[in-house]
């Protein structure tokens, strides 16, 4: 029965991964922490899971031409370097028994900033007008930060790449999502290999989650076609805000309340996606009947 629930969880997070381009670890890691896994095991398991969600999402976004491969490769290259820099830091925090404090605090700070950047009404101006330099400097910096945070927090880096790509590269949200998943696949693979040499990983749990993610990632990527860019940004900003709340509750001993909130928001999004999808197909069916008559 537990494995059925893990498959459902994997599919649900996979839908969010394909929709937001966040790889899935950003959502899954806090849930695994709230379920009682140690930070290091939760990180390693999330990285393994994110490999599956990223690959699934890439296939779907490639079909929709939402990937800038050159930009994604630059991000991935810088991210790979950063993963090797960050891993010793995580092991140091574990030795000093500081990971239970530092990792949740980093989540709160980063998620809080990105929630604000996604929910504010001002639309950033085109940052590429200053010349070609930012065309390669910005992706490298974004990739390095994403790779460092990916290995430190057990996330794919997409929750860094997507908002920064929208803000500093002026990529449309759909393109930011597809390009993020492409870069994330390389980053999380390197991070997972690094962790697998020093951490005991529950591969059965990870692979069970991936089974669900393969289907969920395809669905989530398709759903992006049914939403406006502003709607995608708003839902993502709210997701970051809930993560801040959840991790704060965990730090004051209310982990189960945080888990309930996380699952509640996931269910809310899935219901919203279902309603929009059903409405889309009903409208399309009526239009087809009208054309035939």
C-alpha cells in the first residue's frame, strides 16, 4: 500500500515539475523531511527522483519547442562545477550537526525571495538590451547558483533557474520551464552521483516515486499550454510562499501541520489543473461540433 501512495505522490509532484520546470525536488524534499527522513537521505532521494522528472519533462517540452539548448548547456556546465563545490559543505554541516538548522533556513530565505519576485506586479524590463555580454555571463551565474543550491538542498536547481531566467534573461515562463528542465537534468545527475558514493540511498523508494513522475511530468508540461504566463508565475510564487510557511512550521515542531499544508496545496493545484483541462476539451469538442454543423 505504501508503494501505491509513493507512486501517487511521485505522479503529483511530477505534474508540478512539468508545469513549473522545478525538477520536483523543491516540492519533494520538504515533504520527505516532514515525513521523517534525515536531511541527507531526503536530499539524495530527491536528486534521484528529479532525474526522472526532468527527463520526462524535457521530452514533452522538446515537442513544444520550449527549450533554449545553448542557454541550458551554459547553465548546466556552470551547475556541474558548483555541485562539486557544494558537496563538501553539506558533509561538513552533517559532521557539525548543523544540517537540521542551516538547510531549512536556506530554504526559507531563498523561497521567500522568489515568492516575492514571482508575485510582485512589476514586469521586469528586457535585461538583454545592454549587449551580448549578459547573454553568456548571466546563464553561467544562474547555473552556478542553481548547482550549488541543488547539491546543498537536494533540489534540481529549477526553482532557482526558472525565476532568475524570467527576471534576468527575460525568458517567457514556458521557455524558462523547458530550458530549466534541460539544465537541471545534468546538474542533478552529477549531484546524485556525488551523493551515491557517500550516502545510503533507498533506491526502491526513489524508483517508486520515479514511476509516477514519468507520467506526471508529461501531463504537467502539456498543461502549461492551457495557462497564461502570468498565471504560471502566480502559482509558482504561491508555491514558494507555502514552502516558507512549511519549513518555518517544521522548525518550531509543527512538522505535521506543514505536511498537511504542502499536500493541501498540491491537491488544490491538481484540482485546478483538472478543471482547466476538462473545460479546454469541452470547449474544443463544442467548437468541432459547430464546425461540422
